[in-house]
């Protein structure tokens, strides 16, 4: 029996930062063949730029229809980069997805995400509001992972800045090595929890992006990436930065932190408590002539 693995999320799960001749690969495609010694039926529904509402209303119905045994849900970073960010709404969308997938018998995979302001090395007045939002999203993901018995990986704790080769040239998405580190982390956690996974993938040799690669990305894609977000994020971010600067001068940023914590706690308090559902990965068929073969994937054909 094939293990059906469905990945939901945004550009991180779509595979940005891990290009291959056929398109993009990414951590989910790297994890897929290690989930079983037998066949793996892999579907990547993640889409660059996706928000939590896209997860709940577009990706989730398609995922449920596939009846997955394993379902990765890694999203929320784009929500924090929007002027309309609302932790109550983001929490509701995440809970809807994890509850439905868990109730359908899937093993959910979740992760806390690194702070985009820190990765991009933004100045403190801009970085701090984004960090506050990312902490709120991660707090929600931590709590919902426990509620829905998800296999949770602390992606935010990986040494993204100390080990530069883990980041792609855009400094926001993992490199090929970073994607493999995420895949290896999920594989190790699944094995530690007793799921019948296959063998881990061999390590990839990868060098950190150089200055030429940084310049090429900025010239070909970086400017477009920044412009696309400036129309929505920048006005609100400038407003947040102005307010943050005032609190920094007055040494009252703790008030902003406390207010964010209260909103996060209120968002979680509004969510219903789940009813646990039985779930497990199927065992590989003894004597399978095609061990660890991925029989379907949509991740490597996207541009």
C-alpha cells in the first residue's frame, strides 16, 4: 500500500530556493521518498504567495479529497507580511486545516518559521513588528500542533544566519541544503515517534551562494519580489516602524509585546478543542519491487 503524502503551504513548501532542471524540488519532495520503504504517492499543493486563507479554502479541500496518510501544513509567513495581518483569522484558518486533516486520519506535519525581518536584516523599527507577528503565528502553531497531535519541527531554531549555506540567495527561503535539513528533521521526528518510515536521504553537498549569485537574484527576481510586496506591505510597515520607533525611544516596547500576546491568547481561546482521531502511516508491502519510489508529484513541474 502506497503512503499518500500531501504538502500544503506557500513558497517554502513549493520549493523556492531548491531549483532543479525540471523546476523546483524543496523539502517536501526530498522527504517524500523517505516516508516508506515502498511506494509513496506525493502531491504538492503549495503555492508561492499563499496565505492562510488560501490554505483553508483552496488547498485543504483538494488535500482531503486525496485522503492523505501524511499532510504537511507550513504557512503563515506571508500573512505576517501583509498590512491586513490578523492573528485571529490566521489561527482560525490553521485550526480549520489541521482539524480536518487530523479528523481524516492523516499525520499532520507542522513547523514554526524563522523571523523574516531577521533573515532579511531589516532595521530594528521594521524588524521588530514583523518579529512580533511571527512569534504570534508560531505560538498558534505550537499550540495547535499539540492539540491536533502533529509532528512539529522547530524550523525557526535552525542556524539560518550562522550557517549561511542553509539560505538561498534571497535570504528568505532555504537553499538546497536548507530544504534537505528540513526534510531530514521531519524524517527523524517521524522515526522517533515510531512511524514506519524508510531510510533517510543521503546528504547533499552544497556551497553557500556567493556575491555574484546575490547580485543576479536581485537583478532578475529580487527587485520584482520587493516591488510586489511594497504595494501592500510597505505603507503599513512604515506606519508600524514609526510607532515602533516611538516606543523604542520611550522604552515601552514591552507594551506592544504584551498586547500582541493578549491577542494571540484570545485567538487561541476562540478555537474549539479537537476530538482526537486515530491515525498511522501504512506499512510497506513486503517484497515491494519498487522500494522508496515516488509515484506522483506535482512539486517539480511548477515555475
